[in-house]
């Protein structure tokens, strides 16, 4: 809510500045228009009056008000998009920091660390135990499912243009991405090799960028 409030306050200041600026432009346009009419003989000293000035100013204001309305509508739309994106970002980070997600990442990290020398074989063995209903294997499956769908939801938000790639990159710049890439994806491939092959390929570029930035100390 604080983020949305800040965006609204900033937008109001910007809109007030735009209105003042365009009123000044309208008066200037009215003056220029009147001078043009005067020089072309449409308006002469005999014909000119206060009403001519008023008409010129009203016409200019009408023109400028239309431009202002379009600009403010666009500005309001962009503000709404930023606010929605900001709320989505906060929601995703809260979801990532949730105790259940933290526990899921820990469970998967423990599985990886316990089978560093035979990880592929361990995944195959885990999948067999999962299918047979082994309690520990099902616990690992629950963790896999939670982490997978966190990143799947993030990817779908980016693909649907509800979420900028930059914010997605910030969310991925956490330790969870290693668990997702090194543990969840190999497990997912073992379970759904023909259905989900390449499902998370859009994340490859983001992960590669983060890897390069980390390498160069960015």
C-alpha cells in the first residue's frame, strides 16, 4: 500500500505541473493566434475587442485541454500499471519469503547436497519411491511442486506482460534459482520428460545474465 500511495502522490505533483504548463501554453497560443489574425487583417484595431481576445483564449484552452486530457489519461494508465506491477512484485517476494517456501527450498537443497556424486541416479531412485508412496519421497515431491509453481507463475506473469523482465530478474536474483535450476528442473524432467521439455526455457537468458553479473561483481 505504501508503494501505491507514493506513486499516486508523485503522479499528482506531475499532473499539477502539467496543468500549469499547458495553461501557460494556451495563453501563449491565444496571443500568437491573435497576432496572426491582426497581421492578416482578419482582426483590425477597429474590429478588435475584448471578446476577440476571450474567443482566442477559449479556443486555445479548448485545444490544449484536449491534449492535456490525453496526456493525463496516459499518465494515469501508466501509474495504474506500475502500481499493479509493484503489488505483484511485493506479493511474489512475500510468497518467496513464506515459511513453507523456505522449508521447501531447504528440503531440496538437502537432497542435492546428500547426493552430489550420484545426483541423476538419486533422482531416478527418488521418482520410483515417489510412485510407490514413500513418505520421505512424497515430502520431497511436495517441496518440488511448491518451488516449481512459484517460478512457473513468475514466468507466466512475464510472458503475459503483467510483470517486467527487470523485476522478474530481481526476484530470480536469490538463492532459490539455484535450487530451481539444479534440483527442480532435473526432477521435473524425470517425471514429465515428454510433456514439459523446455517449459522454462525463457528463464535461461535471465539466469545467464545473473551469472555473468555475479562473475563480474555487478
